[in-house]
């Protein structure tokens, strides 16, 4: 009994650490980098106001992420029953807050229901991928696709038409890639990033279908 309790506590600590890293630390790090770069640039008052607006938006994002984390830790309403709707809302908010056209498609064969761990981790992978598009890609458009892959797999694909990136692992680690890969591994899958300079970036996460769907006769 005590061993089980220790394992549960350890898993909770890992969950909180991962969520804080993905939802809060990444945004704060981006804010610090932007402010440091801003200090070295010759600017006028209009530039200062624009930067303050950016910092204000990022601060709201951090607060929103903390509230969501607290919401999740309290065990309140899960996203599993409404995963597609939740992603649709995420994509709509992304498009409203940026100048980037976002297209969201759910292809036939995508599961109607997901387990709670699957819905949370897939949602965070998409959220982090869109954050990278907004911050780093210079893209004009991005597509998010949920689709079957081969016979027994499912894929989440986020692709943009931006400048592309250097896919060296040391560089990608600073873009939340490690967190996305960890979440993919948790679900028994893998995450790949395909990118070429001037030719956009595609984040492709592939999972066994059985890892995403509730087993018959069990709770989600």
C-alpha cells in the first residue's frame, strides 16, 4: 500500500514538473529572450508600447496556463469527451491572436473517444507545436490534422509554410521539443520533426490506436 502511494506521489510530481515546464517555463523563457533582445535594439516610444503589449499578452498566457494546471490538478472536468472540440477552440484562438491562417481537419477513422491521458498529452503536443509556429516560423499558414495512420496507428500532424528550422537536437531542445517527445513516449508513440530551410516545418506524432482509446467496459 505504501509502495503504491509512493509511486502515485512520484507520478504526480513528474506530471506537475512536466506541465510547469511545458506550459509556464517555456513562455517565461521566451519572454526573457525577447526582452534581452529588445534591450539591444534602437527603439522609439511606439516600439516600447508594442513590446509592452507583447509582454502583457505573454503574462496573460502564463496566468492562463497556471489556472489550467490548477484546474487539472483538482481533477475537474476532463477534456477526453470533447478532445476534438477542445483542439478546435485552441486552433481558433491561435488564428485570432496571430496573422497566421490555421486549418484544422479530422479525417474519418479518428476515434470518437480518447482516454484522459491521451487527450491531455495530445492536446499539449498540439499546443506546443502551435506555440513554436507563432514564435519561430514566420509562417503564413499552418495545418493541424488528426488522422488514421497505417492499420493500427493514429497520427497528429502540425505543418507550417514558414522558414524552416535547423533540426539539430541541441537547438530543438530549446523549443519545447523534449516535452513533446516525452508526451509522445508516455502514449507509446514517437514524435518526428521534418524541416528544411525555406520549406516549412512538420511535427508528426504517431501512436498505437490502442494506447489512445478506452478499453471496452472501462472508464475513460
